[in-house]
């Protein structure tokens, strides 16, 4: 079974993270959903793939830490305002993932596509981890 860690930094991101979790579970993954302050040291090591949610003002903060080299990863942002800094935050988050050697799956339309797009992201990340050699869901 593919293992996915979904890590979100705040309340707005947590709502989207729940939808990412639903998509990953629907694609056959075992999922750990954590807020950034609740992440255990083994969560990233346990996972075959990680999805990070960051507030529009934070970006790379949620992706800080080792253990991503060779793993599938993605990210999304959320902000209360129409703009709220989401684009620069997502770019910063992806830069941190690339810097740590992750295989990045683009989030696509998660910001504008709402919770259905977040569910598709969870399914895409799970499928990519399976294609790249993580254990196949039973």
C-alpha cells in the first residue's frame, strides 16, 4: 500500500489537506494527516509521498526538513484573501522540495479548483508514487 503524509500549516490549509487525504485514500493510499506542529520525526520517513500545505505567507516553511530525496512530493497553498501571496508561496515551497531532492508533482488547479482539485491532487500523488516503484496498493 502506498503511504502518503499530508502536512498542513494552518486551519485554512487543513481543510484543503482533508480533501487531499480523501483523494489519496480513494486511490488506495494509507494516509497520515498532520498539522505542521504535530509532525512526528518518522512521518516523512514512513511516507512514500508527501503533500505539504502552506499559508500564502509561508511557502517553504512547511517543507523544511530532510528525508524527501527520491520521494514524490507536492504542495498547495491557501489564503483568506483573493491574492494573499499564494503564487510566491507555492514557488518557494516547490523550490524547497526540489532542493531536498523530491520528485515534484504539480498541484495544478488546487488553488482555483477548490476541494475537488485537492482530491485529484491526492490521487495523482498516490498514482505517481505507485508508478515510481513504491509498493502497489493491495
